[in-house]
């Protein structure tokens, strides 16, 4: 058995979740074919999906189906922060459309390797005022590329 982790940032995060679901359903079909042919069973298990700044991609029914059926043995973690303008500026649209998170969403500090369990802990432990700045609005597109103290966006390379 081989554990597989699917990961991605932004649109890549949505793609990672869809690829994990595809892999899980393809693996089920492959294993059924192998059992019918009496071949040794080998499994490649989608054990983790970790996304950074990924969008919500489905309604509540589909999110529940992914979490509780298709990827029931998979840890699904969506890492987000309040200063990400892509997420903040699309939240109302996703709410209106009824989009939900499949798995668990966890807040992080965009500039330090810190994950928060809930907003109360975040407000108590945040010393850089990220909660205050999120109330002013997320507008800097570079904040979409900062996760856990790592810049995941494009870089200029001087030659």
C-alpha cells in the first residue's frame, strides 16, 4: 500500500481535490478488476489532500459525499487566511451559490508557520494585527501567495 498526498495552491488546490477524488474512484475500479481476475491486490491510497488558498468547488451535498464517501479515509485540509484577496473577495459569491468546503478548513498566518484552531485562538495569539487588517479588506494580490511564511507565487530570476 502506498500513501499519496495531493496538494496545490489556488486553482491547483481545487485540482488536487478533484484528482484525489478521481484517484479514489479509479482505485476502487482497479481493485474490483483485480479481484475479478484473482490478481494480487495492490493499493495506492489517497491519504491526504492539502490545499493552500483553494476555492470552494461544490455544494453541501457534494462536499459531504466527497468527505464521507469518496475520500472518507483521506485527511482533507484546506489552509486559508483572512488576508487572501482571492478567497475574501469570492466568499460572498460562494456563499450565495451554496458552495461548501469538503474536509476541514484551517486558518494560518500568511507570514509565519502557524496554524490556528479557531478564530478565538487566532485573535488571542496574533501579534501582527492580521485580524484587524482583514477587517480593512484584503486587496494585495501578493497575499494570495503567502502561506505559512512561504511565498508560493511566481518569482523573478535575474540572470
